[in-house]
């Protein structure tokens, strides 16, 4: 009888060890499952274009300095019957040009944030990034009487930290698929050819209404006419996003791939060490 109980006790001990091991393993699997769920959550994205079969394109204009070009560009768009476009405004510029901003609002154009100081946000701490975006948000909300929901980072520069903070503040970061390169002081013909040859359904086109992009007064009518001849309609970025699924792009850990790290300054007052004002 004693032998029987010794043998049974060993079996019981083995069973207990196996049971504990199984429970431990199940705990690990559950914990890992929880972690996987967290990490599998969709990361904040930058929107470069949308996937659509409709021939729709969004013309977007960054404005960070100058007072000669914005008004004429707004008038040009209205004269050409382009009632929808998106303007990304730097908050210091918006604060000092309330009449132009009011004109944009009254004419029904979409306004997004172009941040506060025109510098590369990837060089800033998280607190500084948040401060820049919140400062711009407060100023633009005050001037436009509406909270901006779209954001284009100065120089198109962002990383995962910037995207995360922008997302937390309720922003959708907007990039572009077609860069007009008007900020490179190219000729009007070169700008027209570059845009018209590259535009595709769901495209977001990068243009500027800062004074440096003086060729756009000549280039824009041809861009609009030639794209219309191809069957394109012009919509705001929000209108484009509402039409179709977003095209996702991998997040860059450093400056945006779309622009060179050191591009020519568009501001005659910018020093070599200053970020270019485009």
C-alpha cells in the first residue's frame, strides 16, 4: 500500500507542476496578446493622396510670409471658377494679415495650420512641438473663428513623434504627392509641366502663395485649364479625403523625403542658418 501512495504522490506532483506551467504559459500568452493589441493599433498617418477613381485633385497653398501674392492668387482662383482649395497658414502670418484671412473664409476656402515658427519640428522636443502646434491653433482659431483640423508641417518635416502629438491634438497631417517646386524659383512653364504631367486622381498638389512663388500668377491659369481639359475637378483636401480611402505611406524618422534637407531660402531676409520660409 505504501508503494502505491508513493507512486500516486509523484503523479500528483507532476500533474501540479504541469498545471502551474500551463497557467504560467497562459498568463504569458495573455499578456503578450494584450501587448500585441496595443502595438497593433493603427499608427497616426500623414496623408499624401487618396485612392479614388474620380478625377478629383486638391490644390493646396502654403503661406508663411509676404503680402503681395496671397490676394492676387485668391482672386485668380475665383476668376477661374476654382471654388475649393486648401490654404495652410503660418499663424504669425495669419495674425498680421487678418483681412486676407477673412477673405479666404468668406470665399469658402479651407484653412489648415502651417504651424507657428517656420522650422523643422523634428529638431524640437515633444513639449516644444506641442507648444508650437497649440500656439498656432489658438491664433488661427481666433483669426478664422473656426478650429483648424488639418496640418501641414513647415518644410513637410515630421517624424513619428510629431505625428503622434498632432494626432493627440486632433490634427490630420497633410503632405502631397505632386510637388510643383514653385519654391525653387523655376519658370512658370516648368511648374505647369511638372504639375500637369504628374497629377493623378486623388492627388494633393503642393503650391505656395508666399511672395517667393511669383511665377504662380502665370502658372496657375495654365495648370487649371490643362487639368480641366483632362477632366479634373478641384476639391478641398477634406473633400478629397471624404471621397475615398487614404493612401498610407511609411512614416519617416527624420525630415520628409519630399523636400531636400537644405532648400534655397524663399525669404530674402532669411539667414543661412534660418529655416527656409516657403
